[in-house]
C-alpha cells in the first residue's frame, strides 16, 4: 500500500478565510436553525420512499427552506463554464438533485443512464439534449471536462477510475469505494497520477453545524479534539430499490461517511484503529442468509482512535425506528460544539456557509447539495484541491470497511490504512 499516515492537516476553505468577531447571537441562530432542521428530518423519518407517483420524500432528501439571502454576498470567480457530463438517474435521482444544471459556471453537455427511460428523464431534468447509453461511452466525448457519478455505490470506484483515465475531473456520490481496500488503493493511485480533481460529495461536510465546527476548529477555537461523535440513522425495514439490489443487507459501516464526517470532515485527519460491535437485526434483509454480503447487522457502533490521539464514536443504523438523520458533536481542549459553540475563544471566524450562486438551490441533506456542486466547480476553476479530496474521501470510507471487519470479529482492535494527498 502506498498510502501514508496523516499527522496533521486542515481542510482548505477557500474564499471564506476572513476572521470576524465571534457573534453569540449568530451562534444562537445556528443552534436554533440546527434544532429545527433536525426536528423536521426526524418527523419525516418514516417517509423514506423516493419520489415516484405521489412523491413521498426519501429520508434526508427534505429540501432546505429557500432563503432570499442565500446568494447575498456572492461574487462570480470567472465567466468560464465547465462542460459537465452526469451519469446516473436511479431511484434517488441523484444525477439532477445537486443542481449542476443551474450553476452559472456549468454547462451540462451530456448525460447517461443504463436504462433508456431514466436517461431521457435525466436529460430533461438537466436541460440537456445529448445522451449516452453508458458511462463508458460518455467519457469518450472530448467536449466533456468533468463528470459527476451518481451510479450505484458498488460502481463508484470503477467509474471514477474510468473517468480519470479519460482525462476528466470527477465527482462522486458517497461512498468513494464499496467494501474493497484494493479498490481504495487503485483509486488513490489513479487520482494521484492523473493530476485531475477528484471530490466525493459528502453531504455532512456542508451541513450547517459541521461547517461551523470546521470553521471554529481551523481558527483554533476548539483546540485539540479529545472526543467526537457522529450518527447516521436511517430506518429501513425494507431496503430502498437499487441497481442489482446492492442496498439489500448493506453492512451499515460500508456506508459510514455521513457519520464519520463529524470528525474527519472537521479536522481533515483520519482514524488509525478501530473496535466495532454490531447488533444482529430482526429485519429479514439484514439477516446473513438473506443478503449477498452475509451481513448479520442492522446497527454497527465503532470506537475509533484518531490521528491526533483523540477518540471518536461513530454509529450507523438501518433498523432502529425513531430519531433519524445525520448528526454529531465534538469536544476539544478549548471548546465544544453541539448545536452551538461553547468554549474559551471570543474571537472566531464567520460560521455561516458561503453564499450560493443565484439560481442554485441548497437542496436536501441539510441544504448541502448546492454547496457541494459549487465547491467542486470552484475547485476546478481556481485549480485547487476540493474540500473532500481523495485522501479525505478514502479516510472517511475505508475506516468503515475496517470497522465492519472488526464487528464480524467481535470487536477485535484493527489498524486502518491511511491516506494523505
């Protein structure tokens, strides 16, 4: 393995580095918005069907309230338009929900889905006339500069590698890789040698609370993190429909990035070792005889050691009704954050997320969708690392794969591969 141990690093947050006096009223406002948002997601926990027919919203896809001030202060960085191809319009219709089609620096020039009806629907949603029957055909189009992958999770690594090998920047839905440490190394080496941009669209990284945590941590307001918690609760008594049924019996810690981001998305560090336990599930598709993964767990709770010497508890659950969503809390030597900042520092940077270009919706998953697209496109134009680059994407994902192995071995303490780029 050619990855390296991360000793210290910080997420870059271009365009939002100016410090300002810490405003307790603003912190309270974030706390209140966070509470209301969490409460609304919880209320929709059982309405987890995707948008078909009568349109019941999938859990996590509840759109953030539209706000007239979302674009206040936005300044264009270029008049360049990145020519984007979009692949995948499955049950969750991810190909269109991140609003590439409405970004002023994007031209969606081609789309693809293996199923013709879905491909046509994606083209219509993205205001695009050119379609291809597969990603493998789309990447041959020399007019395309970047591709967004919204295909099935088991294909993400293979598809990203294919895009990069054809000389195009790539963004992918989560997770970066699916259950394979070998794929992680292949993807890492491909990105590193390509010189192109790779970004994983981890939604928690642009949740309002996590964004504030990262700003405060980067400014020193939390000090060294001692402890963090992250939770991703998504009740699935029946698996969501999926290509080749990849969601049936899915090991919880193979889909860990929404929770793990509440440490790694704050510090840009990593987890170095893990002990994880799983709970056997009462749900049929989460019994080992009923899924391809031989996975017996509906809930997996991992205790990690972090690269800066702290501890982190990260939980993912498919079979616990009630409280739901993506959430977390952190405690450091100089302060803590759970809905609001409480700590020693009085002068901290602005905590609000950067403004969105006019016409770009914040979308679902805590209003993160539009911000992720804007970050990826801005990184290409400014020729800089995107927020969730390949190292962070793999550190978020691989730790969960090892955690699941630990759970299968009754909590055995296991080392986690490290990535730095």
